[in-house]
């Protein structure tokens, strides 16, 4: 279907048409990736001089000539409009989706970026507790119960890979832009799987999840990892606090009474049994005030022990109990309204509960219950006060009954001062525990310290050593065997990076505003974080000679170079220090738990997932835990070959495959759907598998060669995915800047390719599921602003209702923010539902 490229008379002049650029120099430039006048025009004279082996004067003239021939100046709007007359469009196969792009499909001379997470599989087992809200009430229940409840109410629909029920009135806790937030859920999805991963942690988490399900972890920074990628001793994150905007629901006395009944109440007789006389008197007074009667109190005396008081209630009190009065010990729960009440109400409820059923000592506080749901709910409710807890199972009694123990330890015990006890007191001497920030985090920050502030200074003692002798500093220099550090130590480490970054900035300001003299060097020398003689090699002098710069003088011909080297070194170290501060701030957003075991088990049952458009994560588990696009590109490679009247461009496509996603069988199916010859369509798609980022970059040069030398009528370039190799190869510490710089250069090369040859560029991108504010929310595309600014059109793809896909226009120069629904069918992207 692709037309042969017509010969034209007004070909762009080649490199050899530039004065001073002969065939030999042109060969050198082409070997370095400079094939055309544009590549030459954007070079600097020193760069061209070094690359071509010519003098700077010749290089400057050549660049000026290239710029003149390229007409790189300004043009008026009318002329610009005429220049865009040859732009072509490629239909997506869906009128709805084409409409999102202005009605014609994706356009040439532009980069269209699509990102998102198609597919399912990020699910949890049927018995996983989940936290959700409905009608201003907070529920913590098994996800299969939630699914069944809404299935009976709203019905079930068949979707790709499984089933779903709409839950338009349900909201969940999700991680959005660095904060826990209550957001809407669209559906609850379920599918059947053969296997699950069971993750057990030090704090007592038991997570049963699919291999694709992601948990927030730490590996060279905070990031999401699939369960199938996790290993023993890895760490996972949990919310540090559930901070919600709430409405007043109970007064403090009501909450306290419900708390103590949850701990010590029984349904038959409807009563509370307690040994504390002070609490007994308070309950009697409360009932008299609230319900207008004095309850009957039975006293049982036990020799050698405290008297036991059984306080009997009348039926009119049942109306206030939210069915708690019907619960046996193994089915107790926390009334839903308590969760969404204010902090004082929650503190009063917990005061009543711990006064009744808490085991409080000078060093520890815990509660033991037979109710599994109550134990889980307690861990969520404590988190409203910013108190993290552990959850363990214990077997006791003649029948070896199972009990659940909720325990608060370590620094979290400080927050127990918020709880409104009436009988018990708790003023612990808070010490470190095994539930602080684990060693893997400490070691990572320590490496960042060595790359920024630390390092060998020889005989000169570093300022950080003089002024920061504390536990934080000892952890940075490995002068401790701590397996975890507490909040105070992490704050000390943060202060070290902050103070030293400020010191480095002050040195840079001095160098910016002054010439480098010996007196200036004497002033800044003690503040340098690196050995001064380490610059000798770049100065092309010996270490002894550079040492004389301090004791004697700086040679005039070395002054500017030395100043530049110091500035470059400090800038590099400041970048690492700033990264460290960002990581520390991100780490502090969460509590961290250590995986003690992970194994795959046979399951053969349904797994479930909340579909959450905003945040794409939810809080669930027996302890609160952070739980967490290729088809369009393939369709475009077929449609680009169609005649223009059918939405094509009568050209060929290039497919750069970085993840092994190209499937000839799928191309044949799509080609058959448009009535084209599958074999001919495949011949018009030029495919290359890129094995690393350098190879990916090289392939762009190959496209230019094919257009110029082979006259290939290439009208579309698909890159699937844009950032996969860049992300994988630049994952270590201090590599973010290098990655972005390389990615930026690649994108500009891509933009130039699109503009010069009137090509449509379609790229898929990976989602960065990093929740911290400095890196974006979990639905942010990889590459940050660099990719965002380079892409002409940015589209977010997600699963919709009833088997649809939804594309949302995130950014476009001339189009409004909008959404379009479409289907993925056997024959590609369509508006109609597949049969």
C-alpha cells in the first residue's frame, strides 16, 4: 500500500555543500551522528572543531553557513500556517479516539505519548480486609464480602479477563500526590487465578496477592515492586497516619462507653463485667445521664483477687449499640461511625477499650481479642492517631484457642499520650525498637553521603565531623551496628545534608561573585568535601604542584580552570545531597516493615481489586498496607499504510521494540480487519528490537539513513516503550540527572526527526508508581517534565466500564482536556464492542 517516494528537485543540501566541509570531514560527522544541516547548525564551534579536526574559525563559518541555508530565523504566522499544510494524519481506527485528537487521528511533526496500565492481575485474595467508605461510614471487611454486597445491589458485568460490579457510591483511601486521600472507586474487579504469593512480615502482616500486585518498597529509593519481584528481607511501606477531614459524630462519653463495651461487654446478659471500681462508677453515672436509669450491678467476690462487677443494662440502651450488643467475643467490631469521628472521639473510644482490655505496663501496651476483624480494625483506628501497631496470633487455653494481639512498640508509644484513659496510665521510657527505619535505608543514605558530603580529605578534618558528632553522623560513617534507626536519628541525618548543602551553596556564591584568588581559596578550602589534590589530574599538574596553590599562589593560566573544576564538583555533590534530602523526606512519609517470608501457593479461586481512577492504589490488608499499551501502536502501524481517504498516510511504519511487544500474528489480525493483505502490511513495517538505551538512540540514526539513502516512505515511528531502557539502566544512586540528560537528548533527536521528515511519532510510556510529591503520584508517566515538554500530545489510558478502554487527553497545545471510550477488538482499536 505504501507509495514509492517521488523524486523532488529541491532536495535539502548535504553537508558537503557547506564551505570547509569536504567528503572526509562529512564522513567524520556522519560517524558521530551528524547527517544533515540541522545537526550541524545546532552545534557549537568548539564541538565541531574537536569532532571534525578543523580550526574554530572554520567551524564557526561552517555553522553560520548551515544556519543560513536552514533558514532558522523567524517567520510570520501566515507563513507558518502554510508550512503546516503538508501535515498528515493517521486514524486510530476509532472515531471516538480520533475525536480526542481533533477528529483525524494522530498527526505528523508531533510526538504523541500514551501511558497507563492496561490489564488486570494486580489483585488480592478473597479474604483480604479492605478499608472503604460509604454514606460517611468507614468499613473494614473482607473484599469478597464487599464484592458480593454490591453485586446483589448493582449487578455484575463481564469484562476482559474477569467480572466487575459498579460501586459508584464507594470511596477508598488512596495515595495521591504525597497524601492519603479519600477518592472514588469505579468498580470492584474479580478474576480467577491459579496461584498467589503469601507475604508475611515482621509486624505481622499477612498479604495474599497475585504476582503482578505491587507493594510500595525500597530499592535505590522508594518505588513500587511486584510481589513476584520481592524477596525475603525486602521492606514494604505502610501508611504513617490516616489523616482525614471528619465530622463530629459522638460525644466523648458515648465513645468511651462504646470502647469499654467493645472490650468487656457481653450479649447475654446484656452487660459489662469489670474489676475497676472507678470505671464501674463512671459507667453507672453515664447510663443514668444518657438513658435515665441506674443499672443493676452484681458483685462477685473472689478470694485473693479484685471484686468483679457485672453491670446490667436495659433494652433501651440497645438502640445505641450498633449491634455490638449482639456480638460474642469472636465477632466484636468497632462501630463504623467511630472511624470517621474527630481525633478526640477516637482517643476517647480507645481509652475505654484499653481501660477495659488493655495490658498496660511501663514499657508496653497491647490488647488481646478473639475477634479477627476487631484486631484489624484496631490497627486502622490507631493509625488515625498516627500510631502504628503490630499484629500477632497467640494460642492459649485448654482448647488451644486462637487470639489476636495488637501491640504498640518503639516510637509509636509516644503517641499514646493522646489516648484518653480514665483508669490506666502510660508514660513509657521510649527506646528504639525493631520497627524503625531498616538498615537497607540507612545503607542507601550512607552511600549518598559518601557521594556528596563524605570522602577522604586527608589530614584536613571535615567540618561535618566537627559539628555533627551525633547518632546520625555515626550511622553515616558506619560507626554503628544499628539494624534500624529512629525518627530522631533520621532527622539528625537530614540536618547534616541540609547544613552541608547550604555550606556548598555559600561556597558557590563566593566563587560566582569573586575571582578565585589565594585568599578566596584559603576561605573555601576547609569547606570542600573532597581532597583538593584530587583535581590535579584534570589540571594536568602533579598533586604536589596543586598543593602549592594553597601555600604559595595560583598560576594565572590555571585560575579559571581551577575555579571551574571546583564549581563543577560542588554542583555535582549538591545534586546528590538534594537527592538525599528528597529521599529522606519520602522515607519519612511511611512506616516500614520487613518481609520475613514470601512463597507462592496454589489457590484456584477468585482474586479482587478496587478500580481507583485517582491514585490507582488503596489501603488494605490485616494491617494497613499500600496496595496497588501496546495495542494502539500496533493498530497505527497498519493504518498508516491506508490511503489518505481512509485515514492513512500511504507510507511505511517503523516499530522500535524495547520490551518484546511486537507480534506479527496480531498485525495480521488487524490487517484483515481493514481488508488489507497481511503479508504486504508486514513488509511495510520495519521492526527493530532495541536491547539498551544506546541501541535505542542508534536506531533513530538508522531511520534517517533509510529515509535519505533508501528513499523509504516512512510516515510513522512507534517506540514501545520510550523509557523502559533508560529507567532500567539509570536506577542507581546519583544517576537520575544522567538519565534525564540522556533522555532529553534522545527526545530532541526524535523531535527533529518528526519535524524534518514530516513523520508522526507515537510512543508508549511506563507509569511511575512512586507516590512522593517530588516525583509525582502513582499515575505519573516516567521521565518527568523532560518527556512532558517534548510530547505534543499526552494521553492517559485506563480500563473503563463494560470492557471499554478510556483515553484521557492530559496535555495538548490546541485541544481541550477530554475523554474518549473505545474497545480493543480482534481487529484492533474500534468504537464497537467485540462480539
